[in-house]
């Protein structure tokens, strides 16, 4: 690395490369989500569909573009690596009403542990449907039953600093003043310099359908990278539900395995916060999903804060109606307590809404 009269140009070049990455990722997420169809050339279905419902009203309000955001205890679902950014213990509970016949409950608690140099988390998910009739082969109703599903997850996340950001004199040391040698650039950085977060979760998944039960162990994991040389940018990658098959009788079915990648940018504002995020979900079963979300938050009083959210996700674009991809939400914080509400129209299935309560200890 030698000077060419434009030593400082290398840093803008690094910034330009990450800006180009953001633009490319945004286009892939929002304009051409089916480019990864080769990965998803599988028209079958999976067990454990309740694992795709998501966690938290905040994330739904942002179109589920939460892989790179992954803040608070809900990060255990979206990207376990995000748990490592927590400084205090926190609890969150979310209630979802879906299609007027299903109720989804999600509770999560996360606790930073200095002795482990990371954060531990535990979550419980429970889905129950309205009762269904038990009908014999002679068309007689002999009873009713309630299908239900649940999962228990345990997670650990940690973080560390990768690379360094130093002046060229520090980087090249004794070689700086060698006679006849081109002088290195004025500033130098390692492209991997920044905060790296890692997380892993193991889940026990169980489904019940009348007298049939199935149980499986699956794993979630993820990484988050925040480069030192572009403050406000966060890059995230996660995988979900990789592991055992659900076996009801003889044939096993995979759970909804999914890859999730995204980027978020926290815009530098004085008294408020503008957070934008994009993402793309690549499920093993079904079509890719593009995601976009934004959140504007600001203090209202000394102890009260408010947030407005908007998002869009493409999953229901073809199956229902383009409007069903729109999401919106609001949030309020008072002292250490949080309340978030989000909605998503689902055409003839009504409105999908989530309500979350949280507390930071």
C-alpha cells in the first residue's frame, strides 16, 4: 500500500463500497426477491409453521426487517447475536391474533452475565387454534379438539472487537522512514475493523394434532457486524430452525428452515432517531421474501418516548394482495417499560395484529 498523491482516497473508497452494498441489498430485497429461486426449488411444505410468525410488535411494524436491527430480548428470535448488545436484563411478552382463529403468545427474558462475557436468553412460544370437530367416517361429530404448538429456546450471545483502525505510521512502523521507499498512505484501516456479535440458540419444538404429537430439536444462530469506519451501519446474517425433522407417524418433515440477511442504518439526528432497515429472507420452502422497515422515535417528555413505524414485506404479495405486505406500528416507552402495537392487513383473513409489553430491569 503506497502513496500515489491521494493517500486519503482509500477511506472514501471503503465507504463507497459499503454504500454500494447497501444499495445492492436494498434492490435485491425490494425489487427482485425471486432471484434466489434456485435455492428454493422446493414446492413442498414444512412442519412447525408457527415458528415463522415472528416475535415482537416492533419488528412487525418495521416489516420484519429486523435481522440487522436485533435490539432487546426479541433479538433471540430474529438474530441471537443481538442479545450481546444488551446492558441490562429485560423481559418482553407479545400477543398475536391471526385470522380470527389462532392466538400466538411469545415470552422472552434475557440477562447479561459478565462472568460468561455475554448474554443468556430464554423464550417460550405457544400457539393454539380454535377447536375443530372430530368427525367419524359416518359423518358423525363425536367431539372437538384444539391443535396447539409450542417451543422452548435457550440462547447465548457474545461480542468482540475485530481488526484495528490506525494511522499509517502506526501500521507500517519502522518501514515508514526507509530511504527510497514509497511512503504509505496517510491513514490505514483493516476492512474487518469493528464490533462483531455472535449468537446461538437451541429450541425444543413440539406440535400436537389430536392424538398425534411430534417433537424436534432445532438451532438458530447469527452474526452482526458494525464497522468502525462507517458509524450507524449494521450488517446482519441469521439462520433459523435448522435441525431434526418433525415425525408424526413414520415420515419426518423439516421445520421452516430459513436464511435471513439484512442491513440497517441509524441516521445521526440530534434529539430524535431515524432507523432504516432492509432484509431478505430465503426459506427452504416457498418464495424469497423482501423486507423493508423504518422507525422514527423521539422523546415526548423527560420520561416518555414515542415511535412511529412503517414497513413492507413481499411474502403475501402473490398469494393475497399487494396491500397485505404493508405493516405499521407505534411504540411508547415510559421509564423502563415499553408498549408496542403493530398491524398488517390480511385481505379476507382480516387484520393481523400484535401487542407487546416489555420491561428493562
